[in-house]
């Protein structure tokens, strides 16, 4: 795990593929979607959120794991 200058661990940004709100659309031009933020994108929604706000997604929710 990476650490900052003051030696505190840096948590990695949440990954869309691990989020319960993430889904794949059937639209060729907008393949990825986020139900929590209600939008579709040409790239992973986490990248659009980070670019727009400068912060990682605050709506991330772990996807339930299959047994």
C-alpha cells in the first residue's frame, strides 16, 4: 500500500467493477453505467467522477460476493 509524506497509508480509489451500482449497458457508445449517479459513460464512471470533482466516488458500495 502506498503512503503519503507523513507516513499515513493511502487507500486506493474504489473500483467500479467492485461496486453494486456499476453495470454494463447495451449501448455501443456508452458501455458503462452507474445507477447511483444515474449516468452512462464511454469509460469507467469512477474516472468521470474523479475528473469532474477531483475526489474518488462517494457512492461506492461493495458488491455482494457470490458463494
